[in-house]
C-alpha cells in the first residue's frame, strides 16, 4: 500500500517547519563542551522566579487534568488587558492559536494573505487547510523599511475570496513594525468577509511611540484577532503557552475547535505568575534593549548591513550566502538561524543573548568571515 497516497494532497506538499538547532543536538554532533544558542528568539534570562515557582508548585497536582477552560489564567489576562475572559482563547503557544484560526476560517476555495518574509507558520497553516496563499511583496526601501510589510501591497492582494490576513507586528524574522495610523487605516479598508490576525509575539519588547496596542482596537474591528505569547519576553518557551484576544463571538468559534486540555497545568500557573512579575519583565526588556544596541553597533563597525529590529533578534546580511557561515559558526559552538527559507539567503537571524554571549558571537563571526 502506498501510504503517501492516503494523505490529503495539501498535506503531501507541505515542508515541515524547521526549528532552530537544539544545543543537545549540536553537542552530540560535534562534541563541543560550551555552546551558545542564539537561534530561536528565547529569553536568555531563563524563566522568571515567580513563574518557575508557580510551575513547580503545580506539578504536585500533575495526576489531575488541567482546568480545560483556563478560568484563573483567563481572569488574570482579562484584568491585565482590560478585556473580558470570554474574549480570550488559550493555546499551546501562539502557534497553536494560529492553527485554530486556520481551522475555523480557511478551506479549499478561499484565500489567506500575508507578506513576503513573514512568519513561516502562516503559509504552513494556510496550505494545511487547503486554502490558497496570496503573498504581498515587502517594502523595497523606497516607501517603507526595507523587508517590512507593505500595507498597500497587502491590500492589493485582498479579494472577495480572502478570509484571513496574517500580519506579524513586529515581524519575524525581519523585526520590522507597522505604525498605528497606517495599520488602523488598513484594517478599516478591509471587506466584512475578511478576518485580520495581528501576531504580536514580541509585543512586550517594542518601545516605539507609534507602535499600537491593537487589543484596544477590538471594539472597533469585530473581525480582528490579536495573538500573543509567553514564550518570548516572559521566558516560558518550553512550557508552550500563548493566547488570542478577540471579540467574544470570535473566541467562541476558536474554542469550538480547540482541543480539550491543550494547555498544561504548569504552563497556566507559570503564565499567571509571570503576569505579576513586573520586575522580571522590566529586566528582560532592558537586557534586550542593551543587547540589540550592542549587536547592531557591532555589525555597523564590521560594515555588515542589518535590518533594524524591534524584537529580541536581528537579521544581519553577512555579505555572502549565509548557509556556509551558519555551518562554520556551528563549528565555533554558536547556533544562529539561517533564513533563506524566508527569502533572505544572505541573512542570519541572531537572537539577543546575555552580554557575554553577544560578545562571543561577534568574535566567532569575525573568525568565520575572515576564514
């Protein structure tokens, strides 16, 4: 029997998402004792102390299923965001929520729109649902930040068949953002048949004055869904906890396809505690601000072009095809992320690490580029 023939055609054509190389894998392959991972936009501080204590305490009840409704975490998020608990959908990371959105609104015969260089999960979720992807060209640099979302180009891709528009703000892997005025005008221009997803995974890191808090726009745009995560600034990537905020009606549809117990007890406890640990969040943002400045200044001093970023990472043009540079950095015990699959074959995406990690990365990059 040809097992492949049993899978849906859209699934057969999928190329699986490739995460950043784990430290343990590189250690097995190369036998290196000290490895720096700057590949997956993780928080180098590790989980906050309050979140870690809450997760450990929750483990004593691991013989019970978690609260399938996420009542306490939803209540805490509702207070934090000034919304109602009925407007929140919890996910096993924000990727899970993006998949729920695709399952509800996408199917063969309809379309999803997103930008060139946008987050890889958007085309994966669209293709898995059997929908058609329409990709807008990114800015070339004349009328907006190079590699950033071009809202005019995105709007031109929207047709009567468009059911979902995905926008990452900040975008991964470019780190570019969209200002409030332009994004709000874009939302107002869309037809009533289109759902807009604003993916704000890096929301907490952005300090630009014109960056919008789109949760505050939900009353004005009933087809808007905002997704966020505890994986980045809150340091809980390994626990897999994210969420969507929308109208209560929209959340009801998402929760109809959400699997029971999709978020663990430890993850919900840690996330709830993390919301209260404002000191940890401030330290995370400050560390990122300083590390991002250090890396970009280092790239500038070396004559390397980079994409100005508002996230906890920066994409740098290494002046040649990046894949061999990535491989050579592995030999140095440094894991970064090649992004040729995002249409950026000369760039490496580098996560902001601890000060010593950032320094060691630049020194390793010097050795590799000189060789």
